[in-house]
C-alpha cells in the first residue's frame, strides 16, 4: 500500500489532479508497477513519468481513479558504437486503477482491469 493522504484530502477539489500527479510521480516506477507493463524495453526508468487522469469515481472504500501513465524504458545491452539500432530509449504507456482508502489514505495500485 502507498500513502496518498494528500490526494485523498484534495479529492473533489480543483487541486486533486495536480496533487495526485505529484504524489504518483514521486512514487517512481517500482511502486507503480511499470516494470510489469513494459512492451518495448527491458527496464522502466524513473525519468519523465507523466500521469493522465482518465476517470474518477467514488466507491464505498474511497476514491477510485483510472490513470494513464506515460514513461520511458531502456533496452539493456544496446547502444554500442557499432550497434545498427542505437535507439535505447522507448516510450511506454499503461493504465492503472487506484483505490484510496477513505480512512487511511493508503492506496492500492493495480493494472487496469479492461
């Protein structure tokens, strides 16, 4: 579980999106599960993580949010001087579902269900 108390406090206000984006990007790729979402690279990098809010809802447990995450991955072992494909960085995308517990601000982050 991850602490998103600031996002919980901001839910329903105009500041919610900015606060949630700040808290999620600070968590980094491991906490967001980006390594499991790779399609082109072999390692998710913490540089340039960008979060887009796709939808918000109120559940019995607390706020629910679906986010789209744009991030960068690298392909280890590439980019040698004589490599015919020196491109080492790849743009990746995944969608995640986040539920923030109303009582504690603890967040569960899962790959999007559909």
